[in-house]
C-alpha cells in the first residue's frame, strides 16, 4: 500500500463573510482528498487592506455587503456560530483553528495575511506533505483525476514539488442584493477563461517552503520555496481552482486593469456533480 500523504489547506478568513459557506468548503475538499485545514480565524477585523471600514460601508473590497448580513450579531455570537460549525471537523481531526488578531499601530485588528503565512511555515509546515494557500471562495478542481492524492501520485513520480493553479472565473457567492448562495458548488455560471495571468495559487511540497527574507517579499500567489527542489507546472486540465467572486464590481476591475471584458455566459457543472460525494462527507463528519 502506498504511503499516505498529508494534504492540507491554509486560509486566513473573516468569519462574518464566510460562516455561510465554510461547512461546504471543508466537506468538498475532504471529498477530493484533503485531510487537514489550518484556519486562521480573523474574527474582529474591521479594516480591509484597501482602507475600507466594514462598519462604515458594510461592504468588502468587492462591494458585497457582508457586514450588514450579520450586523445584528456581535462578535461573541459570531464566535459561537463558528464554534458550532467547526466542532465536528475539529473532533474528527480535520481542522486546526488559529485565532488570528494582529493589530496595526492604532490597535485595530487587521488581516495580516503575510504574517499568517510566515506563522504557518514556522509552526505547522512540517506537519504536512503538501499544502495550498487559498481563500474560502476558491475550490480546487483536479481535472483528470478523481482526487488530489491520485494527481500527486503522478506528479511525485516526476519529481514535481510546485504546481501552479490557474483560476476559472465563476459568479460570486453573493447575489446582486448581497444574499449568500445556498450552495457554492451549485453555482455554474462562469466565463470562458482559465488563466494564471492574475490571482494564481499553488499546491506545494511543504518541505520546500521557506520564510521569505522580508515580509515585503511574501506573495500568496507565489510563496517562497527552495528553488533547487522546485518544478513549476501550469495545466488547467490537470489542476485548477474555481474562483467564486465575479460580481459586477470584479468584472469591471478585470476590464479596467487587465483589458479583459469577461461575460459569465458559460455553464460549468463539474462541481455540481460532486454533490453526492460532498453529502457523504457531510453525513460522516457532521451527521
């Protein structure tokens, strides 16, 4: 029997934005072969990296009114809801939850993604064989394999240690009125474009990770690794991620900054077909 690999995902997340989707995200990735998740819980964060105050505008950087949705619940209630969602996954050994509340010079809780990455590399990288750093609106898709372990069996045979993941652009998890989707994998509207020109992610041999020599050198899109051991691949049919964020604001941003006029006029039901596998995981873990 081949040696079992420990496959992990790491993410920094804002509970107020992701409570609606977290259970599905976990169950889906367990269904395709991930067996651990390092979740950096950024509860209490109010300031976005663009200087926008969630309490003033209620909106995230894509204009979605995430703070308004749960404005009647204080941080303590949000924490209790998160505890209830994560409890069965922690019980089954799937989740390590790191409370992540770094503060800026004014004392405000901030996102601190670069520091979270470096914290993970120092404290947890040795616990995994392969790792990917993703957001909770991103779902990895092993195109020609039923699971990530099957894919890695082929890649490791060639000495690959770094796989570049292009993204496919799907409609947002929130509708135009700011209401969350009942199921993210049920969203099938997408653009006919798979690209690594922006926003790419990676699946990486954890033992090649290193802390960048300075924080400014950090990049979530191309994490620091020991290049001597690194082979980069780019094949969307092999592995990609579906990105569920493309509302009108994001489409305008792509048109303005990348010169690409995307239209969500395609249908991709590849993850809809994962429903039964996801439900089997949900029953086994959540009950």
